[in-house]
C-alpha cells in the first residue's frame, strides 16, 4: 500500500513501533476512514493527505497504548486533535473540494453521475463547514462514519448525554442550513427565469 510505504520512508519503523506489521495492518484497515474524516472536518484534500500521515506516524509511536478492537476510536481521537490543530493554524473556514480518489471506486459511472457526486460532496462540505466544530464533529462521526453515540462519547471524552444533545443540535442546524441553501437556489432559479423573459 502506498500509504504504508510513504509512512515507513518518513522514519525508522523500529523507532516508532516494535511491530511494523501491526502498523501496516492498522494503516491498511483505517487509512481511508481517517482521511475521509479529516476531509469532512474541513481539511482541504492536500492537507488531509499530509495530516493523515501525521496521524499514523503519531499512532505508530503509541501502538502499544491502543487496546485491541479500539483502533478506530483511538485513530479518530487523534484525527480530531490534528484537525483542530490544522484549523487553529490555518484559520481557514471555506475549502474547495476536488474529486477525490473515491471516484475510482465508482466503476463505470458516467460523467453526469461523477459531476453529481462531486456537487453532492461539495454541498455536504459547505453545510458541514458552517456548523460549529463541536457539532460538526459529532455529526460526522455519528451520521457519516456511522459510529454509535457511545463510541463518539468515548472518542471525544464527553458524557453520552452531551453527545446526544450535540447530535440533536447538529441535525437541527444541518437541516436549517440545507433549507437555507435550497431556498437560495430556488430564488436564484426564479430570478434567472425572469431574466430570460
């Protein structure tokens, strides 16, 4: 896997973990999930590429701390921390979305379908980008990554009730933002229709 090779080039595996095979297994199983999480948390594609490597390099030095079966939660916690650092450092709020590597998985998808997928991702990122960080994180982990509220609570280190409350607020704000965008699109379409007459 290219990601594993890239990670091993950045440092001596013996310095970070006594079992390079364990690191390779963790990277192989969770790389795409962590990358997608970083993108949904607002990192541009190029920065997500770099940051996902930082997450796995940091995880490599702590493989012994990861409980078996809890690798995903551990990596998500680290990804959240790296994403927060990135946002503080860059102070960017709007990100341009490019077609990502997932397009290769669409098989024989036509151009129209790929464009629709790209627009849907772009819209999702725009709506998520308008949510406060605490709400966006909970919504991404629960609704997109399909983690249970208990898993989200563990990752974030907050009570289950806090996750449930944030999730409720995040869903409300997400729906409000989608309705706002739909209304704006309808208004623009109506205005464009009047201009043609």
